[in-house]
């Protein structure tokens, strides 16, 4: 009756207690079979479907849709009044339709669709993830969920997938509304390359927001209380998007303070350091890439990497970048954003898998 | 030996860095019985349950739940085991029925089967009329009952309940325990429940296991445990109708004169009863007969006569004290 237990095991025990029955797998074939989910489909899809429905019906979805819609519409209002003037002299403007996104108020330069969306969109990511895991924990639903026949990672995968779907939906809707507004009110028809540029920008924005989603998820796994993770999440958002520039100067000032009466070399070194730190900020990565994608006249990322590039930029004849060249220019940015997202999600995933079920 | 018991563990051990939460646990729970895992908070009950569900891995030892190893085949185990966690919660923005639907979907139940099953279990726990209101309007007792319904949706072969009666009013406790009894009778499930409220589960468990500091220090029916951990004394209560104080003295002498009675405690008030200690404990039945005969022979009017079953609290206290003494000797 010890057929199922290796002989070695038995020998190791001096006094063998009544042995266990072998795991109920009589046929060798059945024993080889891996542990299978009773669901016809992967467990994460069930969780994602439920979470998605929850998000769509939640108050925060409505609020965020309104906030993002407003953030897009206000600059759009200014853009549409200016775009007519541009359209008059259309021969000189390379991409009229896309100007909807990049034009804004002349008085307030920040009032542009792209920079507004870039500022507000991370909110989406944090809002849909900050209480994903610790919310379930405090409600007492997590042990019940994990005791269902699903893998543990199905929970976190499903939640990420649901968040990503909602974000895609919201951003696509907002961009669609802006584009539709342009078509209807202004009667401008976008060129094919402009459509692709807008889609690429949309994709970039989704990647950027999913970074914040993964960050929110990480907070919700690591921190016990949803209020704390919300606070930290929004705090980091404000710090990075609003005070990012100040932060860079501060860090550079602490790490390598500029000596009094320093020569041009010191100033250059300091600028180089600031630039390096700036490059590490996801908001910078996003803004630079968005600018290149939406404006074909931008031929390089805002801060030149080398002095040679800076000189070249000054000597360059103003020209327009073709679509593929623009994409090539932002490729490293996209890769960096995806990598950051993966790192955040992996951290959340590992932390969740190692956590005890009990709170 | 071929144990076909739905829950079997052999030498099941869980160690955290310094703490041994569960220490070489040998347990068997059979179909159609309610097994109570009793112990204080932190005695290792929940850890044991989590190992049985494959939610945490044992450091050593083996477990078989419905014939499967939960550490290696957790999904199949979880498909067949209904679990009511300690302080169970539900999604407050969903109704009770929607919550159960989600569980049914996670278990891969066919939609039509699921609806029928959900209706049936809601009826069984008495929540049919509140099933379509939001779960955040439910009282603690209703959540607990919904939790049992939730565990039953998948039609489990084994039901594991962690502290099912905590934070429920006494009336609700009776309801839940009755419900469990009925379920075991109807479905022949194996039920493992953990509790630190000993007297509550005494009435409902067929067998109990006493858990202290990660070790199972005794298991069996309440009567068995009383024999194991008692001081070989049984107790008899005698109610007598007495007139003059002199009669009380006579009664005391008569009761003390019965063979096997070691002490007689007179009643504190007229309405109270006499308490007799009997040694050895097995003599209890004979002593009760002797009391009856002596009363008849001496013209004393009996109002009541009953054997006192030792309470689980008492047994538990003795068992814990004894295990501590034992551990102390080992250490020395």
C-alpha cells in the first residue's frame, strides 16, 4: 500500500506512521498530467471580466472620463480657433489636422491637448490600480478569491488586464472625440500619415499610462491600506509631472553642486547631469516622444545628446521628418517606457506571489 | 491500510523563521462527520487550513485532500473543497447573488447549472429574500451565511470553515450550527471547522482535535477527551425536596454513604442542587442508580438527577496545562 510513495522516503523514516494513500491517480498517464484549471478558459479572464465591469460602473470611471475629456476639450477650444488662421495659409503648414493636438492658446503655452492629456492621463493608471489588491484584502474577499480553483497570479494578471482595457477604452474615446470634433466642426480631413501619427501617439500614451497602472498595482500590493497607496501614488504623480523640472535641478544641485565662479566646463557637467536625470523621468520620455510623433517639424528629441548634435541642430535647414523617421526617433523612448512598465509590474507580481494569504 | 478519508495529514509541519506554526500534525476527517479543530488564536488552525487548500506550502509532511496533494494539485483540490475564510467578505457593490455568480464562474460552472445551484444554496442558508440586495447592506451574520452559500456553490466534497461562529450573535450561531448539521446529514460531506469558542462547537462536532502551540494534543469525541484529560472523576447532580435543616444533614450523610462518592457539596440555596464527585469516573452510572435507590429507601423526594458532561472548556484547559507540563519535563 505504499506504491505511490518512493521507497527512499520510507527508508528515511525510522518509525513510519501509517502511510498516506498515494495521490489518487491510478494511471501513470494521469499522474503525469499537470494541475489543470476546471475552467474552460484561463482564470485571469474571468477576473479581468469582473474587474472591467466594476471599473465601467464605478464612480471613478465617470469622474476620470469627465476630467480627461475636459482636459482635452479646453485646449481643443483654443486650438480650433487658431487652426482656421493656419488653414488659410495651409500651404506652409505640414499637418493641419494634427495641429488640433499640438496647438493651444497663444497666451498659455501649456494649454495644448497633448501636454494636457500627458499630465492628466497618469491619473487614470493610478486610479484604476491603487486599491486593486489591498482593497480586496481589507474587504476580506482575497482569501475567498484565492480559494477558488485559479492560480494566484491570475488575480494580479486579471486586474492588470482589466485596467489596461479600461485605459485603452478611455484614451481611444477621448482621442476619437477630438478627431471627430476636428472633422465635423473644422471640416479638415486628415492625411493617412497624420492618422498613423495620431494612432502612434495614442499607443504611446497607453504605454505611458500602463506604467502608472503597474506602479499603482505595486503600491496596492506592498501597502496594506488603500488610502496610503492612493496618497503616495498621487503624490508621486504630482512630483513627477508638475515638479519634475524642479526635482531635477534639486537632485543635480545636491549630487554635484555648481562651484562658485565655475568655468564653462562645470556648467556643462551640471547640465549633463540634469539631462541624465531628466531622461530617467517617465514624464520626460513621454513628452519628448509625444512631441516628435505629433509634430513632424520636430527633428530631434528636445535635448541634444551630444554637443555635436546641438551644433548640427543649429546648422540644420528646417525640414520635416517623414513618419518612419519620427518613429525611429522615438523608438528608444517607447522601449524605455515599456521596460519601466515591465519592471513595475514584475515587482508587483513577485511581491504578490510571495505574500502570505493572511492579512 | 487505504484510508479513503477526504482529509488526511501525516506529519504536516509549517515553520516560519523562528516559529513552528504547525508541528507534525496527523489528522483524519471522514465523510459525513464534523471535525472541530479547537485552539486559541495563533494555535495554528488557520495555517493548517491554508495548507490543506494549497494556499501555503508545508515545510514538511504530507496532506491528502479528496485524495490529492494540495501542494501539487491545488486547483483540483480547490475545485472540490468549499472554504469559508475567517472574517469572510464580499464585494459590497454587488448583490449576494452576483457575488455567488462570480464564484460559480471562477469554478467553471455551466451558466444554467450555476443559476440553479445558486438558488438552491441561497434557499438553504435562508437568504433567498435578500439575495438581490447589495452585499454591503448585509449584517455580519448574513455575510457569514452568504459565505457558507459561497462555499457550497461548487458542490464540494469537503467543507472547511475557519471560525464560522465568531462575531455572530448567539441566535445566529445556533442557526449556523443547525445548518451545518443538516448539510452533513443531507450531503454526507466531510466538514472541518476551526474555532476558539469551545462551548459553541461542542454540540455540533462529532470529533474534535485540540490544538495548542501548533501541536494536536488530543483528538476524539468530547466524551473520549473527557476520559483522557479528566482526573478520573465524574459528576452527578442531585435535586432534593427537603423540609427542615436537620433533613439536609441526613441527606448529606446518605449521599456520602454511597459507594464511589468521594465528596458531597450541599446546595448553596434551597433551589440549587447537590453535587457529587464520583471516582473512578466509570462508576457514574452505578452511583446514579444507587442514589435513586437510597432516596427511595430513605424517603427522600428526588426532583432531579443527572450526569454532568464535562464542558469542552474544562477539557481544553486541562489538556493545555498537561501538554505544557509535558513540554516542560521534556525540556528539563
